[in-house]
C-alpha cells in the first residue's frame, strides 16, 4: 500500500525527489536499519558497520542541500525538505535522524558566511548537535533565563569562555547527543561567559578532533538503535574566535530558529513512521486469514485501519502546512504542534498496527515491534511532548 497527500499536487521536482528517496529508504535504509537494530551500540559504530554505508549513500544523493539552494524559493525548499524527511522517516527514523543532524554544523558554517569555515565544514563529515546536557534538556537549555539565585544567567554543564582571540570550552554534553560519539564536528549550543562573568548562551562550531575532546560510551536504547547517541566532554578545548557563530545577543533567536526547524523536521520524520506502520498493517490485514477470510474484511479491523488512516493524513497535512508557513513566517508554537501531533500519531498508529498483527507483531521477523519501539522514543525526543506543549501554550 502507498498513499499520497490527498489534497496536494506535487511538482515534477517533488515527484522526482519522492521517488528517489523512496528507493533509498526501501533499498538502503530499511535493511540497514533492521540489521543495526539487532547490534550492540558499539557494533553499530564499528569501522565495518553498515552505518557508514548509509551515510555515504545519503551524501551522494545531496538531499540535505535543499535549504541552501538559491534557485529554490523558501517555500519550495521547505516542501522538498519535508517530503524528503517523511520518506526518510518511512525508511528508518533512527537512521534518518543520524543522517539529518549530521548537517547541522554545515548549516552553521553557511550562516557564518565565512568562506574558510564553509570550506572546512562542508566536506561530508559527520556532524552532531551538541545542546542537551545532564541538567538541561527539555527546558530548552535557556542559558539566558533568570536563575534561581536571582537575575543572573544560568550556568550550564558546558561553558565557553572568551580568552582573547580564542574560545575555551569546558564541561560536558549529555548521553543524548545524536551522533555524539562518532561526530567529527559539532554545532555546540552552550553557556557563554567573558572576563566579566556569565552572559547567557552562545553558538559555536567545534572540530571534534581538537585536543581536550573526549567521548562517553554509546547510549544503549530501547528504540532508534541505529542512531548513535552519547556524551561529549570538553577539557579546555580551544577554538578560534571566528568559530563563534552567535554570541549571547544572538543566542535566543538562533536557538528559537533551530528549535523551530528541528520540531518541524521531527514532525515530518514521524509522519513517515506513522505512514509506514499504517501501510504494513493494511498489507498484513489483506494477507492474514481468520474465519475463512482476510481479516481486512472484518468490521473491527476495518474500523481500526480507518482511524489509523485518519490520524496519519491529519498529521501529514498539518506538518506540511506548518513547515511551509514557517519557511516565511516561523513560529515555534506551530512547529511544536506538528512535532507533538506527529509523534503521538506515530505511537498510536504503531500500537494499533501491532494489535492488528497480533502475536506476529511482537516477533523480530515483522517490522511492527521495531516501529513501535522507535516511536516510543519520539515523544520525549527533541523535547518531551508535555513540556513542549507548555512552551507553545505560553505563546498563544
């Protein structure tokens, strides 16, 4: 079974991108994701791991460059990115997140406008987004917020300090940094201070082969196991001043823009997972015979499938509307609405799909148990859904 957005006419370019990504998702991501899911976290990132094949083939496609293509308008670029992300999520969300987040340092280099940084960071290296910390996660790591002691900015677990023409970084990022133990470069969001004290937050590009960088063990998770995550430690790591892409005055708008993009992207990815679960359930219901007929012909199963279909199409339509709106008039609350809706839909639809599969659904031979495990991670990923809802509510 395949489905299209019922109220959208795709352009020739969008059809080509969709078809290319579908082949990549089906032929590369699904088999590699299934294989990596059954490995230990250390085996997932070993030199001979299929993970590197997925990254290499993805880089060959050039899909991550839509938002940097000057020939595309912002809305067209956003639509292409959303359609691509949905197809990647349809393939394997853990791999999709690893592939997508890898480009975040490249995006920061592009924002800097510095030709040397662009040249250095745009060479197909694996990147990560180092924002989450042991004591700062779903609270959006707002280092400019008023602290409990009074009106001083919050000091994080990782602090960058200006020292003349350099930035010196000390501290750590938590075990939830995606690509954390394999990344060669980082988009680092952390607390920032100068000789006068704590100023707020800052955004930095950090080459992770720099002296003083070390890593923790890869995190062992229930779902999204192809996605490497782990701690990064900074011990007097020194980078040039031009690697600071945004200081404390730019931190809040840069953070908001990043979170808006990330939540919209999560919405697209998990629309893809929800769609995959629905399609698997429909196909299985047409094959599985009970009571001398395929279970698809039983009213109870039809009713469940319709509810799944309704939720998936609602989430997909909302997400596409949000990402195209945010391409020209970004609003974090809209992106949060898409992320929360899509991840809840993914979890609900995957759970229903497992019920339709019955006992067959809990076996490793069938895809549904993995989809449900992957979806379960999404409701706390990039911000726990309830807390994100409170953030969005404050803006209504």
